[in-house]
């Protein structure tokens, strides 16, 4: 009897583990000339993001424009980078450092946009301002 119960427990735990792994999705962003496609993506907590066709590009989170408790990320140049599972909810602005002057950046929204007011509070200008506009549009 005890064996039966622990077996069921083991099966339940295994299924929970599998469903977590299966449900965590990988999202692909493609670098195209000096932009990221799609520029703004919405993902679930625990998903990952990968960048493709990154020759000559980087992806690096922008200081002050990610959730307070989140770790940012920084790729090497030309690296088809994949984030670890993004477990802190909120909005992450990122840039391609070599092409930020040309406005090459993007946004990952993990779960709910909990830090939107905080990002607005930084009064972004230029490319960051355009990213904010696209973020708000995506949230409508
Ligand atoms: Cu670039």
C-alpha cells in the first residue's frame, strides 16, 4: 500500500516536472540589418529567448529598463545567444550595442508589464522612446 502511494507520488512529481519543461517555450528573435524581428515579444514566466542571425550584432539589456530584481543579459558579438529561463516578471529593454545609435533594440515582456511606470519614469529618449511606444502598442 505504501509502495502504491509513493509510486503515485513519484508519477505525479514526474508529470509535473515534464509539464514544466514542455510548457517553457523558446522564442526566436531574428536580427535583420539594424532591427530585431519581432521587436517586441510577450512571453510567459520561465520561457527563454534566443537570437538568430546575429553576425555583427549583440543583445544586451539596458540598465534601469528591466525589472528591479531581474538579472540582465549580455551576449558576445555575433553570438546566437539564448537567455536562461526568464523568471522575473516585467519588461526588459535590450539593445544591440554596435547599432544602438541606429536604433537597433528590442523588448521582451515576461508575464505582466509590472515595471512599465518605472521605465516611463526614466523619460526615455531616441531609440528607447520608440521602443516604449512599441511596447505600449503591444500591450493594448
Ligand atoms: Cu546590430
